[in-house]
């Protein structure tokens, strides 16, 4: 059997395990890689390569970085490559409908949710933030909609009770690489039956906004903790303290604190608590005031010299 000729489209670290598994397999030939243009990153605003570009260069595979995938020269190039399939994983651009017929097996996407749940840009973040205990990956053939294409294969993974977005993303990316190989094999053999999504069951996972990280202390501690885990590393979980923005990390306390106002700060036996809704509380681990370094909860309390009844949030 001849090797399956592929184009790989992807940008972040999540796409790298799939790329690497395909690149070393004798069953596949990656003729070209498409990734987002180099951009300034970090505090120094130094231009750096995307994780997929770094992996492609290490594998000596040609890299293409068009500002817009809809440009005519992109279509010309893809048609000249004549791939059997185009693998697309977190590429970062919408694919125009006119390009969808180029690969004979379609554009095959790995999406980090059990579709049709959590369609959109941030499925891992929102699954954790919403308190899900099960998630997974879905491979699908993309269409003109947003994650609405026919499903090919799915795999379920549990979400750990303390797992954060980077931790879960790493597990999903490696599991997804195996699923992508299995999907491409099945498509090549003609043994997969695409399945339409039930759009009535769809839910959305929109791109995160900074304001998503603002803590609503009237919510239960478990809800706040889920958002802390889901919005790691960005936008994090933050509130206000004496007029300053303040990022916090912690976990639900094992004790109830009745009769206190949500957001109220209590120091008991060397442990810093913040009261939440329904008499629950967050046991704070670390605090980072805007413009300062992160410190432990005890260091924060000692430095702040807390007053009785003091609160996080707008007061």
C-alpha cells in the first residue's frame, strides 16, 4: 500500500504529538506544514516560532506561514501538492469552503471534546471550568461550519478532580495523536462510517476573555475552584484587594464558614480562607498583587495586616 500523502496544519503545542507521530510513521508522508506566522511573544516581545514550526523544521519538512489561508496562492499550492488528506489541529484560521474539496479524504480535524459538546476555541478550558468529569477527543471531517462536521472517531478521558488546563491538554494531545493515526488508517481503508452530529446537543466553548477570570465570590467554592483550574494559565482567577487587582490560587476548604459575607477574608490557625456562596470557602494557596511577585497566602496576610471583615472584590 502506498503512503498516504498529507498536509499538516497546526500551530500550538497541542498539535505537536500528532505531527510527530505522523512524521515518523512509514504509513504517511507529510508533504508540507502550514502554521501561523511568527509573532512576538513574552515580555521581551521577541519573535519566536510556533511549536509546530519548530517540530516541522526539526523533521526537515517544508513550512508555509501565510497571513491568510484564503489567499489565492495557498489554494494553488495545496492543489499542486494534491494531498490525500489534510490534517488540521488548532491551526488558528478558518478554512474557506472552496478549499474543502482539495484532499480526496477531506480535512481531518482533531477536536479536544466529545462533540457536539464544547464546539469552539477553548473546549478544554470550559470543560474544566464547568465541572465536567469526562471529556475526550473527536476526529471529524471539517465542513463550512464551526466544528459541525461529520464525526469519525471519538475517545473518552476522565478529568482529574484537581487537573488544570495545561495538564489535561497534554494528556489529550498525546491520546489524540493515536486517535488521528487510527482515523487516517480507517479512512484509507474505507472502514470508517462518518456520523452526523446531533446539533440539538451542541454546546459552545468560546475563546477566553480576560473578564472570564474575575471571581464571583457568591458562587460556591467548588465552582470557583473549577474556574481556577480551567482558566490556568490565562486569564487566571482574580479579584480586587484594596483597589488593586489580585490573582489567587487555592482549593475548596473542608470546613463550612456560616454567617460571613462572600469575599470575606479569614485567617485561622495559619490558614487563609475566603468565604464563598452557601457558606463554602476557598483555602488560599498563593496570592499575586498586580505588579508584584507571587507570595504564599501566609506571606500575603502578614504583609497586608488584614483588618477584621476585610474582603476581596469590589467593596
